[in-house]
């Protein structure tokens, strides 16, 4: 059973930090991404990381968010610092073995929402910044 399980969300004050974790089971993914969706907003891919360590970030989080991974634990992380109220959203860990890093990086650069039936999604974790 392929599964992604996020943890680590919560509330933070503006300027604060939160670290999200995503544990994979049932499959070894090469590329992971973190999406977020706020009420009324399009689902946005904010960070992506390939198996060789390549990363890409959406412009609004560059310098504040950092994606990393521990392959021994099959876990990917999203460290978020200097959080702002506009970062408030449900955050989802996503992996799609059919989609290489290059295409996910393009999704970020073009601001594309995920297509239907895209990848394996975690249940989501809420981050609220006030």
C-alpha cells in the first residue's frame, strides 16, 4: 500500500518557523513535491526535490523554505522560516513516479496547478500563520 503521511503542521506567528515531515511507505519515490492550497486559491507547488538533490522553489518562498530528504527513512521535509500570513494553507506532500523532476520544476516555474490524478498525495497538514 503506497502512502505518504505528513506531520508537523500547526500555528506560528509571523516571522516564526515550522518544519513539515512526510514519510513514504510502500514505494521508493525519486522526486517529491510540496503543494499548498489556501481557501479560494489555486493549489500551488512550492518546492520540489529530486533524488540527486536538485531543488526548485516557487518565487514567493525562495530563501525562506528549504526542502530536504532522508532516503534511509523515506522521509522528506519542508523547513519553513520567516513565515508570513500568506503562507497559511493546507500543505500536501506529493510524489508521482511518472513525473520527472524537470516537469515538476516546470510546474513551479509556470505556476501550474496539478493535473487530475496527479501522483500520490498525503492527507495534508495545516499551517496557520498569524
